[in-house]
C-alpha cells in the first residue's frame, strides 16, 4: 500500500532534512510514527499524501508512484485515495460542522453523489458523537469536538488510506477508543 525507497526531502533555506531509506506499510496495517517535535513526522505524512514532493527517491502509495505525478494528479490522488486528519484540524470557520465534514465532496463531486455523501456525513458524525453539533460552527466547539469533525471529514469518502497527524491528542479516553475503533 505504501512503499518509500531512498526518499529524501528538505525545505528550501532550511537545515531540516528527512531521509527515509525504506518504509513499507501493508494494506490494513496500522502504523504509528513517533518522535520528538520537529523530527519530520508531519512532513512524512505530507509526502505520503502527495502534498510535498521529495527531492529524490520513490514514494509509491496505493499503486501510484507519486514522484511521477504532477500537482493536479496528486490532488486527484488525495481526493480519491487519502483521508487526511491535519494536526491543526483545518476547519473552515464560516462552515458549520456538517458542511466542514462534506467539504471534500463539495470540492470534488459532480453533484451526483451529494445525497449519499450527506447520509455518510450524518452517519459518521453520529458515530463520532458529534451528531447533535451539526449546525454549530468551529468557534462554538471544544478542541476535542473540532478534532472529531476533522476525523469525520477524513472518513467521508471511505478512503483507502487515512493519514492522521496526532488524531487523538485532544480527546478524552472514551472518545480516543471510539476514534480508534
């Protein structure tokens, strides 16, 4: 599912350098990347999602060599294949909970699937314990509630891969178990 080989990445005008000689993650495997702040965990997730492009090496995800794709193709790949839970949630303040969850569908859909996506969004919101918050806006939510909205958004299109950057950091033990289940 994910295969990185001789992957190297650096930010321009920075001393930061990430080097991954080899990493394989099989379909259905759950992997946690741990390390100190600034060690490259988020950068690694962004490389796997095709948000960043490596300086060199190979990044194969779900059968696609991301280093061979242009920006547009990598965006399509993300929309179809990856559910991303960002560390800062990236919720849009002017959208309510249900519209934040539906955002990937609103961006990518031709409109034919909107009814099914809305049903999925409601089902996921209920499963994550935020079903009663659907009409609220991000500033009206706790950090844990915002985090669950971000997780629901990542799960909306039933992605092959979920990349989650500190997905349970703001959750109580009960909600952590719910999310991991």
